[in-house]
């Protein structure tokens, strides 16, 4: 991922320095396990020597790989040079125990699993932080009236806090998915060339995995099955979709014709090089754009599941790109969404204004039920409600300052034969829609991240 969209903590996880540091720890732990097991010939003193002297530099590994064309061999060669540097000429080299009985995937896959858990932990923290923000702001706007929209059309009254509340619940689901994906990913394998432990005791795998907080794969072949990685990428993609959905809502709310809320616009910020009046939702748009990358990368992970026999490496180069890029992009998206939603600028007066822009049409469902309650069929009631509503729509469409929906009903003899003025007062009170709204806020109060 390019630096523009990389936050430092996540970026460090995917740097070569971190990857090789994990490789080093796995190789050292394997040596210590072999020494403790006492079957391979390595002594505890040699294992301690290896721990004390094992080292590498990325630059040296790169130079060796130019010759070997094999990154694991380049790494073990580099590390051996450090381990044996102070060993007298002619003496046994402790480095001979490094990578003993292991294959490249034992090292690479187990290390990748550990990297994925590191990255998952950051995303999990991101989700919790944003979820708590949405929950807090939901109660801030618990009683702020606004109009609900379906198909982009004004529907019925709701409160703005319900928007934040729905986002909080979506993030709770994202948290559950991400925690499940982490558990599936936290798996290691040190089982040899095709998973038979032909040259290495299973104790080594158990020892290394336990030290790293991983679970040994029950049957790994040469590699860890890539459905594990696909589940992680799917969780990232769905989470990105959730952030995209929230960001899209902000974009819609910030439209000039709506302007009920907008992302922060800081001092000195510019909206357009050509039109100085503009306040564009560029951060929300950026989040939506990056979500496409994370979602598209999930397809690569799905394609990586199918490998030849016990393994091939058709997945390798692709997943080195998409795992790092998806985690990095999603972490960046969370940073922007946290800034945006924590500082979201809201305009309650505009919400109230928009509630009445359709001249009372949003109360049509209450009128329909009141007419049914008065004793006529739903079909007959629908005709009365709709014929008056369509006249109001026509006025709105043609910018005619005509009667409101209530005034249309009051002029309709058939409607007024069934509805009293007192009933109309009740119907056209937006709070009448919200007498049970606190049910959802009571549920939200119990939500924990």
C-alpha cells in the first residue's frame, strides 16, 4: 500500500523488518524445542548461542536472494553468518541446527499467521473505538427529529440518533466477524515437506505455536489451507463495506439539497480549486473508493484457496500484496471514519426543515390507518390517501406553493366524514411515530465493544 494510505503501526507489521524478525524468532524457538526434546543432537548451550547471536539485515538478505532466488534460503544463510561469526575455524557450527527438519512453508506460513494476528488486533481495536463513538453519538441525538428516507424518498419521521445506533450495531457485527477470523488465522504448522512430520517431531510445532499464541493445524499438508486466509479477507471486505455504507450516508446527508450533516471542514481547508464556495465530502468519498480495493482483494484470496495437490505457490505473490494492502487500507479507513464521525457536524434545524419539505406527505401511513380504524376497507382508504397525496406531489414537482397535505385532506369531504380535527392533530404530530423509539435505545444501551 502506498504511504499516503498507511498508518505507522499497521505499516510496521507488513515491513520486511517485522517479517524477518518473526522468521528469526520461529527458527530460534524451533532450535530451543529441539534442544529440549533431546533427539536431534542440538544442546541447550547451542540453542542459547543461537538465540544470543542470531541476526539479519534486510539489505544482506536481499543481496543473497539475488543469487539464491529463494527468500527463505537467503534468510537462513544470512542468519547463519551472524550465528557462526564468532565460532573458531574448524569448530562445529551452531547454525547447522537452524531450519532442522523444516520446510519453507513451515516458516513462512506460521510467520504469516502471526503477522495476520498482529494486524487483526489493530483492526479489532479500530472497530471497538469507532463502535463506541457511534454508540455515544446515538444517545446524543436520541431525541433529534429527522425524516427517514426509503429509496431516497421521504418516508416517516425518525431520530438522527437511530442512524448512529444502526452504525454501532453494524460495527458490533464487524467485531464478531473479525474476532472469528482472527481465531481461524491464529494457526501454525511445522510439519515438514508434506505435513507428515517425516523429519521433525510434532513437539517442535506445539512448542513454537504455544510461544507465539498460535494453535497447531491438525493436518496442514505442506501449507496452511488458504480458506483460513480467505475468511480473514472476507471479514476485511465486509468490514470495508460497512464503513463504505456509513461514509455513503454522510455523503448523502452532505448534499446541498439535504445538508443535515457534513464531515468536518477545518480551518484553512479548501473545497475546490475552481469554486471557492465548495465544501466537498472528500474524506467520505475516499473511504468509499478504498472500500472497492479491499472488496476486490477478497476475490484474490478466494482464488488462492485452490492449490495443486499438497501445495504450489501460485497464491504466494498475490497474497503478499492483498493481505498487506487490505489490512493497511482498512486501518486507514478506520482512522478517517473515526475523525469524521467523532466530529460530524450536524444541523438539527435543517433536519426539522426537511421533515416538512413534502408538506406533510410523510404522515400518509397514519392517515391510512386512521381511515381503516374508522371502518372503511384498506383499499378504499388507500384511494383517499393517495389522491390527495398525488396533488401535493404535483405541486412540489412544479414548485407550486399549494395546500399542504393536511389542508388537502380537510378539503376532502369523504376524508373528513371519517376524521376529526382532533384526530388530524394527532396524526400530523411527528412524535406520534416515535412513542416506541426508546425500545431501540434501551437495546443499544446494552451494546458492548
